[in-house]
């Protein structure tokens, strides 16, 4: 997982968390977004997304 991908995931996770904890989004959707935020943070910290494997996607820069 590339650096830009990690930064975007962290920002999106923070937005989801803020929306949930400020009660802008509540209920089932809020819980789903909070779980998704946690998943984004986890995959950002370990620099690996299991959903990229089946489609062969990589956001790492290629070395010249």
C-alpha cells in the first residue's frame, strides 16, 4: 500500500469517526461507518489491504 493510499484512508477514517461521535450519522449506518473507519485505520497501519490481492492492485510506486 502506497503512502497516498494510507493518508487517504486515515483521513476518511477520521471523517467517519467525527461524523459518528458528533451524532451527525447515527444508528446502523453510523456503526457500519465506524467499523469501516477502524478497518481503514488497521489496513493503513499494517500497509496491507486484503481486498487488493484478488484484483492484483498495488498502490506502491514502482522502482525505476
